[in-house]
């Protein structure tokens, strides 16, 4: 996955550069020499070795902390958006994620991508800009989950940059005799005549999702079983 690999390489380069800059600064501004009395005191008390170990451990922790901060910033800021245009959501996915795309729900200025990788499932987004697509970092969309009646979970996903809203319904029920034909027995309606798509299914649940253009706080979805 190029997205994470590039960020790891950049973080290492920054840390190595910072190390050499630190060494140059130390040469120009050397530490104050410890007096003989101070050396004797440290040797007598046995604190010299402890001080060295603490100093070394402190450097390791500082390096790990700085590396984590740099990597986090790079993950949150997709700098590729400044100079890379992706021709499709699939290209964005291939660059940022690993796995197989299960379904793409298109909005007005973005799209929501359902994908699977091994035994796990996930979602990600791509933002539309003109005729191209851009990367949406993980912290640029919000999720609101609601437990509705009839063993149903409702999820509202909002891509924060474009404001596009996607509504997802997960239906749980183990009592259906023939779950393979359940899709033909479900009717999902709202006030905008939105068409919901089946995005995932299992022996115990069905998940539907749709882009809702005029979503608001009063929005409701009705699910009927024939």
C-alpha cells in the first residue's frame, strides 16, 4: 500500500535529518564539562551509570514519540492531493488501501467505498474534484450510529469536506427461513424516494446503503417486510 509506505519513508528521512542536525548543533554548542568533584560524587553514589541509562532511554522514547507524531500528521494530511489527480475511486482505493472493493456508493461530490480484506471489512471515501478524485483521510468523515427498532442499526456517514451524507441500515434477524431470498422481501423507503443498495450480507445480517442528498435531522427510513 503506497500511501502508508510513502509516509513511513518520509518519517524515517525526517528523523535521520533531525539526528544529523542535532549532532551539528551539539558540536557548535557543547555541553558544560562536569567538574572533577562532580565526577567523584557520581562515582561514589553510583548515579553515573543510572544517569547514562536514563539519558539513553529518554532519547529512545523521544525518537519514538517524534516518529509517531510525524507519522500521524502525514496520515492526516494527504499531501498527494496537491499534485495527484486520480481518475476513479478505484485508483484512490488502490493507492490508499489493501483488499477488494465490494461496493461503491456515489454521492454528489464524493463516494463511499465498501471493501473487504481477508476476514475484515471496512469503508473509506474518495472526494470528487472536477472530473478527478482525491484522497479523504480517515479523520475527515464522521459517523453517527443509532439503534432502531426491529434489531436494526442505522449509521449516518458524513464526508466532512463535501458535506455528502450516506445512510446505512444493518438488519439483523436469525429467524428467517430462507435468508437467501430476503432481499426480494424488503422494501426500504424515505421521503425522497432514495434507492438503497445492498452492500454487504451474511447469514445473520443484511446491510443497505444510499447517498441522501437532502438529509436533515428529521430524516426517517421505513423498512417493510413482505
